[in-house]
C-alpha cells in the first residue's frame, strides 16, 4: 500500500459550534478562550477523476480558508482514502 500526493482545493469549512474546546483555565465569559473544530470539504483530482472528501480538523489546527490549496495524500490502490496536510498548528 503506497501513498501518493496531489493538490486539493478547500470547497467549504464548517465550524462545529456544538463542540467547544476551552484553552484557558480561567475565563471571563462563555466564549473567552474557546476554539472549535471544523469539518472541511476537499476537492482533488487523481488520474483525471475528481474526488470530494470531508475531513474533521482538531480545534488546535488552523482551519484553511475556502479556495485555499492543501496537500492531499491518498492511497494508490484506493484514491478515495485520503489525508490532508495543512501546515502549522495553533
């Protein structure tokens, strides 16, 4: 099972408001220091065929903007199985 890489484009990024992660021990308000995970939808092409996939991003990972290019690693035998590389964590 080998992996290959290609470039993908972020189609949408939705914040999961129902899952709040507190980053401060002491807060002055309900959303003070709160971060939220995201679900991003990615479009990528492998051998002329387009794939659209969704990935859940941890609250500590920077969410890419819509239209931003990301690196997609996919399985050569099954391109619908993929992971994404975004860059720096928060």
